[in-house]
C-alpha cells in the first residue's frame, strides 16, 4: 500500500507549473487535483504522511481559505454562479472534488434564493448613487457543469429531484433546466428511468397532475435522445401507455393526454423492432386511434425498408395487426394502400369501413 502511494505521489510531483498569464478553470483544476488525491490518501493512513510535501498540503489549505472567503463571515453560502470568473470557477471545480456536500448546498441555496443583487446607476442620479436590482437565478452553465466531479453531480441530481418532483413549492425554470443539463452532460453516470425511479421514492407521485405534466414535458423536449441512446425507448413507451390508459376519456386532462400521446408518437417512430405486442397476442392495445395509425405506418415503413428479420415473425404478424386495429375505425384509401407492403395491404384491404357508424354513434351521444 505504501509503495502504491509512493508511485501515485511521484506521478503528481511532476512539473505542472501554472502559467500566471493563462489561468483557466481547467489549469486550476489540474494544478490542485493532485493535492486533493494526496490529502485523501493522507487521511486514509497516517503512516504515509511523510510522503507528502509541504506544497501539496499548502494547496489543500488554499481550498479551505478560498471557501471561507466565498461563504462570507455570516455563513450564508450564497454564491452568485452567474458571475463567476475563471479563477472562481476553477476553484469551485476543485471544491467539488474535495468537499462535494458544501458545494451542493451552495448550489441549492442559489436556486432557492431570490436571485443575485446588481448595483446600477440610473438616470438623473448622483455619480456616487446606485440602484440595487435583483435579477432572477439562471441555470448553471454547461461550462461550469462540465468540470464538476461525478460525486457532486450525483448529489445535485438527487437534491434537484427532491425539490422539483417531490417538493411542495413550484420549481423554478433555472432549477429544472440545470437538472436536465446534468443528465445530458453525464449520460452514463446519471441516467435513470424516471417513472420507475420516482415511483419507487413516492408511489403516488404520478397522481399529481403538475408533476406528470412537468415530467412529460422534460421527456418530450429534452431527454428523449437520452432514452434512445441507452436503448430504453420500449420501457419508456410502456410507462407512458399506462398513463394514457388511465387518463383516456377523463375530463380536464387534455394537456397531459396530448403530451403523453406526442411522446408515444416519437417513441413509435424511433423504434426499429416492431414486434412489441402483448405476450398472449390477444386483446386491443392501450393506444389511442392516432397512435394505432402511427404504429401501422411505422410497421409498414420497417417491413418495406428492412424486411422481416426472422421467419417466425410471420406467425406473429397477423395477431399483431389485429391487436393494433382492434379498437381503430380508421381506413386507408386504395391509392395509399398501393405503397404499403403486401402483407399489411392484404390485411387492411379486407377491413370493413366503420367510420360512418362511428360518426353516427358520436352524433347520438
């Protein structure tokens, strides 16, 4: 263990002189990170303290002094993350590796505050007079997030989820946007299936309309590529169809219904494996008629461009089509059916046109 420590420390003792004319957040992080690692080794085993030099220990003290100055004498950890200079950004990166919890608390305090103060000189004012203006909090920049430690990113993601989805107050736009940026900037370490994760922490979470709306908006407009990247589109579609089946036909849930339906459309069109059917191969799907039409079109495109991968899939094709079209009254014109693959065209051609009956039933209600 001591020999391993010597090798690590000798590696970090290499010349990494910091150019005073080119101080960037990256160079500050590289300059301090070796002391962070050696300080951790020093705390693990007191018998190897002799292998640390004074320069490495001094840098650890510099981090503590900088943090004390930033938190101010009052102890309020209110840092204006909108106006961090490059040195402050680099030092905060270092702090995320050495003291992740205080750094996380500082970010959450920033989000829950009223914003940052700015002193401006207004018209018809004396030169020494200033007007104090409060500007709202902004999301953390991608540049700042890119240098944070994974440990801090995990803590931040957990705290933001608690506040955004499980808290009582309405979350700010800055908080939601930072949460999304965290997931996108560290797609491997922070990815989580949201419906499963949130329901495990609070089983009744999706019964709150506001939470479901916000979650579907995030998935629709920001996180859908992340699910495709991880190959979790099918699992996500299964979760969303459960929401559709619960709210279909309910009054006052139009916006939630449209968001869920739109998300399913995007998922269906992105799938390349079309044999996503119930195991018993019977009974209608939980899709709406719009989704059923999209499914048929996506199925036709897949068969025409890729073919059917396995012969045994031919056995499932007929039950699959029956399952999709069981509750759908839609038909396609003869001109449109010419472009469908023969397997689907033959099935759709023999279907009776029940649109007139559906319209009459709707008019009688």
